[in-house]
C-alpha cells in the first residue's frame, strides 16, 4: 500500500514537471515570436522612412532639372553674373578678414588680460571666503567650549547641591534616631531609678 502510494506520488510529480517544462517552452516560443514581430515592424518603419526620403530627394532633383530647362540660355548669363558677384564678395570678405586679423590680436590680448584679472579676483574671493569660514569655525568652537564649560560647571553645582541635600537628610535622620535613643535610655534610667528608690524604701521599712 505504502509503496503504491509512493509510486503514484512520483508519477504525478513527473507529470507535473513535464507539464511545467512544456509551459515554459511555450512561453519562450511566444516571447520569441513577439520579439521577431517587433523587429519586423521596426524594419518596416525604417524601410518606409528611407523610401520617403528617397522620393523627396528624387522630386527635388527633378524640380531643379525642370527649372534649369525652363531658363535655357538665360541661365548661363545669370551664372556669369553670379560668379562675378561672388568674386567681388570674396574680395571684400578677404579685406575684412585682414582688418579683423590686425585688430583681432589686440582684442585677443585684451580678452586674455580680462580673463587673468577675473581669475585673480576669483582666487582672492576664494581665499577671503576660506579665511572667513576658518574664523567662523574658530568662534563656533570657542562658543561651544564656553558653553560646555558652563554646562559642566552647572552640572557640578547641581551635583554639589544634591550631595549637600543628601548629607543634611542623613544628619536629620541620625539626630532623630539619637534623640529617640536618648529618650528611650532616659525612660529606662528613670524606671531603674524608681526601682532602686523603691527597693531602698522597702529596705528602710524592714530595718
């Protein structure tokens, strides 16, 4: 009976394991398919984008070609005029560049000087701040020390008062006990004296 139960349990465990493994395989397969679909979609998007760009480029080229055809001979004339203008413009640009170069060195020196001064100022400011922080720290330390000192003194004062109070209470208790003891002894003494006097009287009477 026991062996049969064990066998059945093992069989079910095996079946469960197989089931789990199959489930895991199916899940992995699904994930793989999903990934592939995603990749495909992205590729499609890229393709569409590139196609769009290509169409745009072709259209632009075509338009430019048509423009040139419409102009015909006029285009050559325009080209000459443009070239002349460009040469003039470039000459002017060169001149301005030279002027700038001449004046630019002065400006560079000025800029460098300003930069140096600013850095010096920054350094001085940092130094001042450092010193200020140091002074502040020192003051803080001093104040803390003083405060600690006063705190310690106060603590000692309180301790002293507490000791004094305890001592006084001790004294009071001691004196009270002494008084009680003395009273007790006094009562005993009186009793003894009474007894002795009574004994004396008795002896006298007998005599």
